[in-house]
C-alpha cells in the first residue's frame, strides 16, 4: 500500500493516517480485554498491547481498500 493524502498541500502517508485511526480502536479493544480480566492470563501486558495494535492496524490495511476508502 503506497500513497499519500494531500491536506492543504501537505502530503501525509496513508499508513500514518491508518495508524492514527488504529490507535483509538486499539485502546477500545484494550479496555474490553481489561474489562473481561483477560490480562491476568498473560505475562507481558505491553507486548500484548503492541500485538493488538499490529492486529488492528493490519485489519484496517486489509479492509479499507475493499471498501474503496484508500486507493
């Protein structure tokens, strides 16, 4: 996925925009995981959080072109 989005003449990489969209979604998933108490089954919470972000980011990269949002 290569490309840029122009915002008033400033070119922003699409992967940066997707990462910015993945961050709040990841925080929502983290709150759900925390609410169910699933963090007590893992040894390194920070590593699980990083993996959740990578999964959400990858899901967005995979799904957005299917809906025609990102070229």
